[in-house]
C-alpha cells in the first residue's frame, strides 16, 4: 500500500491545471532506531511539555507559537493569524519557470517527492505538463507549501509521474569562503596527477545504488542478534593511524594496490549485490542456523517502537 499523501492540491502551468498528490520518495523508517530507557528500571523515557518557570505540564490546547524578541520577551502568533497569511501555493503548485538542471547547485537540493494525479480526473492535463517538461529537457520550478512554510520545488519527469525536489532559499546556503579561505595553495605536479588519474581509472564504474550496503546498519543488526543470543560483545581492533610522508610513494603504492583487486574481479564470477534494504536481512534466532541464501525470506527486524 502506498504511503499517505503529504500534500494534495493542484499543479498548474498557465491555464492548464490538474489535481495532484505529493508523496515522500524516501524513507528512514527501515533503519534501526532506539528507545531511551531508564537504566535503573528498564522502562521507556517519556517526554513532557512543561512550563519552564513553574515546572507544570502544559496541555496542547494551551500551547501557542511565539517569536522571541529578547530574553523572556515573546510575540505570540495564533493559528488563525497564520492562516490569514496563507499563500496561493498552499493548495497550488504554480510553475513559474523552466531552467537547465545543470544550473541548480546541488547545495540547494533538500528532498525528493513523487507527484501523481489525484483521482480519476486530470490525467490528460498531467500528461501534457509532464511531457512538456520531458520534451524541453528542463526542470520546472514552482512553489509549494509544506508544514506551513513555502518551498521552492523543482519538477522532473520520471516514468509516468513527476519527481518534485524541494530546494533551499539562498539565505539557507552558507558561503563556502568562510570554510575554504584558509586552504593552502598547493602546486600539484603532472606526475602526481597522472598517478591519481590512473587510480581513478582503475576504480571507474557505473553508479548502481543497489550494490551498496549500509555497513553500520548491518553492524547494528549483528550487535542486536549477538546480544539477543547472549553472546559476548568484544571490541574490535581499530586500524592504526598512519602519517603519509612521501606523497608520490603513497600514490605509486595505491596504483599497485588497486590493480590487484581489479584483476581478481575479472577472474571472479559476477558478485552478489548487496541487499536493497534492511527488510531483506536475516536476523537468525539463537540456536538456529540461518537458511541458505537461495531460500532467504524477507527480513525480520527487531521489534521496536519509535522513541
């Protein structure tokens, strides 16, 4: 079952309009999460909203928003006042312009959403807007209100739908100069570049997300399995830090180091790709042997509730 829509409204290109729904394209819910517990009792920790001065718990209906002018001085803003300044983009994604994808600095990208027609009407208008963006090979720029704030959104075709990526405003992106000013100007020799380029060529490939494994998530599952089985947890040895003195020598050794795995990979069979998600990982119960890879079932994850 598809997740519930985060937003429903209309997509509009000039006078062409269609109802659409917007869904999150990514999820963090498959990752291991932990509850906070009282070490003494093992009970979960509960958070309360309390008055800072009195220490009394405050009910949700008595909580209002406030903007802090200075210490202990706030301007209260009611829900009704916020609704009064609601923008047109609260219910409509208005396409303002079309830009080249290369013009969008990656630092401005926030998160992607899937956009599809909402209901049985408007599919023709949706298709016209989608195929226009596809034909022009551009990114459509519009505005949308999510969580009461207006965002810039870039729209691109994906299969039969659209991907909308939220974009940051300029004031949200920090200048690189305050971080890069102190980097020393270093002259890189041609020999060094040639060796480094050779290493890059040895590591060249296609980006295939499914072959990457979240090693930390795998380690968490192993840790939970071992603790559940009552096995001892021994700290792993950390690799010793090395200080590179001769950069050219390090580059030469790197070339030889990368060449060996490349030759071995050619002789080996096609490697098994990493599992696409935590749900496909097995969590064997103590005393039972895991089934063969070919008979893997969808993953069992440790039962948990969100904190």
